[in-house]
């Protein structure tokens, strides 16, 4: 996202779930990670095993 910072670019809606996006006149001005959302989803990650005979 640093590559498009300061340029006219509209990120897809799915990015708004993980980042607080700041726009100024349709230009990406800045972003901030939503650490609580990212941490919560990382807690949901796990391993599982399939046991068969």
C-alpha cells in the first residue's frame, strides 16, 4: 500500500476490514492497521488432523 500512497486509487472494500484508510480528494493519504481485528482472526487460526483407518 505504500506504493499507492499519495496517488488517486480506491482500494477494494475488503481492505477496510483490516485497515483504517484515510483519503483526501480521492488520494490515499494514509492507513493504520486494525490490530484488534488482525489479532482476533489470528486467534481463530489453528491446525487440525484427519484420522482415518
